[in-house]
C-alpha cells in the first residue's frame, strides 16, 4: 500500500486485492482517468475502477465518495457504483437492510436536489432500481411514498428543488424499468404495479403543468416525466388531460420539443388504438395546429414544422385503420390526411430547406394498405374518397422530387446531394406502391402531363419538370409489368423530342429507357427510336452508369431483335472502350452487354465480331506478357482478363432462357460448329499460360485467370468439353507451383459439371488427386496461414462426394489424411472455413456404406471427429456455428449409430469435458437425447443450442434472448 501511496497512478496497476479498493485509491484512479495524459494509464484506471464498482467494498466507499466536499466527478462515481450494486447484485443485500438503504438514498437525493444534476440523476436511478427490486411485496406503494416524502414541508431544500428532484426520480423510474434485468415473471408483476401507481403520478403532473405559477423548468420536467410514463403502455384514456395540456404547451417555444415528444409517445403506444373515442378527440387538437404550422413554414422555422408534422403523422400512421373504421367521422379524418399532405408537400428542397416531408411517406403506405384491406363495399366507398387524394399525392411527390436550379444545386454539399438521392429513391418506392391503388390511370395521367409539357408552345418548360415526370414513369416501369399499357408507345415516341440539356435529365432518360427494355423486347419496331440515344450517351463519361446499364438491359432483353444493329453497337462500344471513357466496373458491364448481343448472331458473325473486339486486347496482353512484372502492368493485365471473363459470362449461343433453367440442366449442343468462346479460349490459351508463368505468385492475377475459365464453364456447361484436358493440366501446374484458393474453386466447377462423364473422368481425377496431394502437404507445413485455401479445399471435397464419390475409391487418395485434415479444419478460428469443413463431413458420413475407404476411415477415426465436434459445442467455436456441428452429429447418428452410441458415452466420460460447468447428469441427458433423434434434424439443432449454453454458463441468462 505504501508504494501505491507514493504513486497516484498505481491505483489502476492491475493486481487488485480487496485491500486496494479504498476511498483514497478510488479517488486517485479517478484523477488518473480524468487528468492523466497517458492513454494507457487511463485505460488501466478505467479497468481498475470497473472492478472496484462491483467489489464488496463498493458498499463502503460509495457513500464516502458522495460527501459534500468531493468534486462532482467523484460523487458521480459513488452514485454509479451504488446503482450497479443495487441493479446487478440485489441478491447480495440482506432483506433487513432494505429500509436503511432506502432511507440513505432518500437523504442523499434530498442533499443533491440543490447540488450537481448529474449526480442527482444517478442517485435517482439507484433509488428507482431499488424500488423495482422491492415492488410490489417489499414496497407496495413505492411511487406514492416517493411523492409523499418529497412533498413534506419540513425539508431543508426549497420547494422548487424538491419538486425537480421528485420529477427526476419519477422520470427515471419507467426508464430504469425498460432497461432492467428483472426476470420475465417479475417484470410482469412490476409492470402491473407501476400501472396502478400511475394514479399517484398523473394528477401531480396535471396540477404542475396547469398551474400558472409553475416555472418553465418544472413544466419541462413534467412533460419529460409524462413522456417516460406513457411508454409503460398506460391506457390512452388516462392520459387525456395530460395530452391536452401538452397540446396547450406547444404554444410555448421553450416547452415545444418536450411537448412534441410527450404527445408522439402517448399517441404511438401500440395499445392506444383501443381507445377510439380518445383518438377522435385528438383529431381536432391536431387540426388546431394548422395555423401554427403555416406560420412556421412561412417563417422558415424548420423545428416547429417538423414537430407538428411528427404529431400529425403519429396519429395518422398508428391509427389510420381505427379511424377509417369510424365511417361517420370520415370528414375529420380526411382533414387530417390533407394536413399530412401539406406536410408531404412542404415548400422547399429536401434536405436543404426542409427535412419534414420524408417523415410522411410511410403514412401513405399504411393508409393505402388499410383502405385496400376493407371488404369490397367499404373499400369502394373509400376508394371514391381517396383516389383523388392519391392522384394529388403523385403530383406533390413529383414536385418534391424535382431538382433545384443548376446554380442552387451547385452550392449543395456532397452529403446533401446524397441525402436528396436517397429521398428520391424513397419517393420512387412510394410511387411504385401507389400504382396498386391507382393502376393504369396513373401512367395515363403521367403521360398526358408529359405530352402537354413537351408539345406546349405557350411557355418554355423546365428540364426539372420533365425529369420528374420521367422519373415517375421509370419508378413504376422498373418493377410493374407495363407491357399491356397503351401509353408506353406514346412515351417512347416522346422521348426523342426531349431537349436534353442537363446530366440529371439525360440520366433519367437513360434509366427510363432501361426500365422499358422488356416492353421493347415485345415491341421491337420501337427499338430504333431509342437505341441511337443510348449509343450517343455511351460517349459521355458523366452518363457512364446510366448509359451502360441501359445498353446492358436492352442487349439482354432484346438480343434476338438486335442483329440489324449489332455492327453499330459493337463499333460504338469498341470506340468508348479504346478511349477509356468509362471506369472499370462500367467497362465490365459493357462487355456483358456485348456478350448478350453476340449470343444471338450466327457463329461466323460472332467470331468476326469477337476478332475485331478482342484483338486489340490480345495484342496488348502479348506485349504485357513480355514485360517484367510491376504494379502498373499488373493492373492492365487484370483489367484485360476481367473484360474477357465478363464477355464470356454472357456469351451463350445455346439459346436457353437463363431464368427457366436449373443448374443441372444441360444445354443443347450448338449445331453450327465449335462454340465461339471455346475457339477464342483455345487461341489465347498459350498466351494466358505465358502470363501466368510470370505472375503465378500474385493471387489477383491467378484469380483473374481462373475467373475467365470459371465464368466460361458456368455459361457453356457441356460446350466447354474440348477445353477440359488442357485446363486440368494448366490448373495442376499452377496449383503445384503456388497453391491458391481460386484454382481450387475452378477445380470444383469442373468436378461439378464434368466428373460424371466417362470421357472427362481421367483428367479430372488426375487433377483432383494432384490438388489433394499438394493441399495435404500444405497441412503438414502448417495450414493456419491459408484459411481461404482450406475453405476452398473442403468445398471441393464435398462437391466430389456429392457428384462423383468414385473419386474417393482411388488407391492414390489418402482418405485417412483427408479426414484428419478436415478434423483439424473444424478447429480454425475462421467461420467460413469451419462451415465448409462441416459441409464436407455431412457429405462424407452418408457415404460410409457405399464407399469402402470412407467407411474404413470413419470406423478408425470417427471418435476423433466426435471429440472435435464436442469440443466446439463445449465452447471452442462460435455459437453462430452450432447448427453446422449439429448437422455432423445428426449424420453420425443416422449413418453410424452403433459407433456413435459407443463413442459418445466414452467421450463424455472424463470430468470437465467438454466443459467444467456440466454435471454428469447433464452430459448423460444430452447423449441420450442425441441418440434418440435420428429423424428430426431441427430437434438435434435445438438440443445442441441448449447444450452449448449450458457448457458456456449462459443458460437462462440475458445472452440467450436472441439465440
């Protein structure tokens, strides 16, 4: 202790015996925490103080730290320590000390009523926690007692101080209840008790809010207290008087924010919809705020308009169904809806001049859902009332979606522009939803407006207005099938008439054409109206994303109607690619677009186009292959390989519709001769090998090479067959030199598609044996540095077992070593690797009977697997992986029952395994449960989850709530 006396910072120094936790040392540690410039010392002090707070000595030093001569930081720590002891260690307090603890806390709160506010709040939280732990039996009228004690006249503190202290205590009580760790059954009892006790609180709050002599600070506290209590789901009818008083307080600028919070919390509680009469009384109160709202908007007072809007939306959004049910009051509810419409259309641009309109969007979804949920007759009545309202909403939303003037937009920050973009996406989603209510008439309405705008000679139109109308069309066409709409042909005819003077308008024109690509596929005669616009836009870097994505959609949807335009599309695309107008990702999309386009041509046409398209890149790649590797030529190589793989991803001449095809379907052979992709791949194969030879140790280049073949294999399926032998040979050489995960992933694809075909089995078997042998050597050297390789290897093994279990019959495959490596992989810290290893075992165990070497290794080493699984469940693996380990147990039980029943009893025999927290009875119950369940996999998963919680000491704790 002497050494610590000399060195103030040492209070945080670590080996904290009980003697360390003295008042003096706590004060030194606090000084160190607040004032020591050394961050390490601060961290040590904080750690030590956290230990001090939960120590038995905290009961002693907490009160001393609250002495009047201490500074607020020290007093605050004392109050916090008391709260922690009461809330977390209640069971340590003898029942005969409850009353004295309560009395001491009351005394301290009285002292601090005129002292530091942060300390007062912590003491109130401590007393609230005490009250919640004692209610209802040990302290039946806790709240009434609090009110009575603080109203006593004989207190040394002035009336206002006592009043504020009482309000603070009453405010934190429901908040502490919401966050308390009370067991579920106690929570119900205490909630019921508090619901009764609000009878002692609300009359006091009403009196304080309504009496003219109450100072502003007291009334503000009253509103906060009311706001806190209504979250306990107090019946709305019991809140009526206070809600009305809160509405009156909205006229006082100092009380405005607190009043809004209280009203919104009261209206929004789920139970409120039961009190329809009270809700109906609230509508006139909300409508009465319209003048204040208009004034606020006129004066640019965003805070006030925002607050009033929150109140209107809270009433409308939470209770539209209940209020619509009151058919005789339809006019007052319609008035509320119109008030919310005013908030949606509030003047100014979001988010610079206003932030209110976005609050209202969800209301329109809710109202529409409620109207459409009524039976036919009632729905028809409300449709008649609300269809005009929703048409008005579309006009309002499109007005709000308009861009500001170019000059004004130029002054916006990037953050404001991003918020506006997200806001427009929300408007787009709302318009799409509203289509369900308004149907085809909505499209006609938008088309008529756009037509009038573009053909009117009277006044020049603003690009913003045109852009917003097109944006409305695009929002609907992107997700709704507009193929049967009679206005789309007119719209396609109008698009070329738009005078495009601005990037935002040009972007929206592009995205609108893209949204109509499916319609164009059904009406190919119209393609020529819009394709020139898209090809022209390709040359503008500012329209990169919109023009390239639109061309890709057109090429995908309309490919069979594009051959007449193919030469032009390829020429323009080549030109922009060579000029490097677009960023990498758009170049890749453009290649995918060209892949779709070429797929519909004759083979000789495809080859001719491929030659002109790819030749410049091949020449560049040949030149790069000669150079000494460096970072800049690596980027160029990866870019070119990426272009090729994206082209081959979509270049599919077999003419199967992708979406109607499962992964198992074989594509028909192409009658016109060899597949163009295979022709090209064979031509560039030597060149790719040459590039590889120089870049084998670079994962990015290897990955880019593998991606070309992987994407080609996925697209071509059987058509890829001629490439299989040389690709297997190249992969083997690559992997033998430097093992990389991407090579294993490509091997897995080949196994998946070709391993079952006799002609391709020999090269695939040779490759499989080679990569397995290399990977097993890697395991001997230490696999922990290569979790990605182990992950891909496990997935490859699982795929081999699934598609061609015969691969495990080969004498050259060391099945025992593979099994042991997979057990080792179960212990990796990386979750994806563990998951892949579990996947391997769930494929392997069902093959025990049919594949002799598998059955043999499971018999010899299965116990080792079970022990690894039990260790993981016992706490060595993340809880999120328990379902994967449960799958292994289920497979063992289903396919190796007699072995498992012997192994599991032996494995669980040693004391402390798999966790010191388990009793022999719990282990026995678990093994019996597992052995009994051989049919229901879900039940096994539940058993494992239960058992892992027992192992970790978490069973029945807060941690299991979301598990």
